[in-house]
């Protein structure tokens, strides 16, 4: 019986939360007309800002679940975007989640590419064919 409890407990997985932890009280305080400094005092330093003119503060929160012997999977993501007008006061606040876009894992070191995905055998035989044509002096077709 004890072994069964340990087995089930081991399969539960681990939950990791990263970024800002939002509370409804904090988010409700952000109102149009507030300055950038007032937003920073309420929500803290933004995760990132708009790259062109800095008129957007992004606060990002992410929850990942890792099952034993598995890769981490993002199960929840919240993004609060605070938009400012030309006077650097709050114009509006946007709320986004997983359903609003694709997940990009910046920490994995992999960039998703689209196109034909070659199997291991296709890669192996493709490399052999290319080397054979190079050895024989034929045009490899590049």
C-alpha cells in the first residue's frame, strides 16, 4: 500500500511559477491617466517594455508543469500590457493568456522552424548521397 502511495505521489509532477504574480486588487488599481511611475509603484518593474518607444509595459507570468521523466510544459501564461499615450499616462490595459497566441520558449535554445521535417533515416541517406556525389565530382544539385 505504501509503495502505491509513493508511486502516485511521484507522478503528480512539479509546478513552477515564473514572473509576476498578479492579484486582482493590484490590477484594478491601474486606471487611465496614471503615470508610468505610478504603474511601477503598483505592479513593480515591467518584465519588458515596447521596443520602439517604450509606451507599453509588459508584465508576464508563466506556470509550467513538469511530470517525472518529462519535459516542462507551459500550462498557463498571463500577460498584462499597460499602454501609455504620448503624455506617458495610462491609455488602456490589455490582458492576454495562452489562448491569445503561440508559446515561444525563450529558454530552450531551440528556434521553431517550419518546412519539411526530415526523419533520421532521410538525413542519414541524404548525407551519404551528397558525399558520394562530391567524391565522384558530380554536381550535388545545390
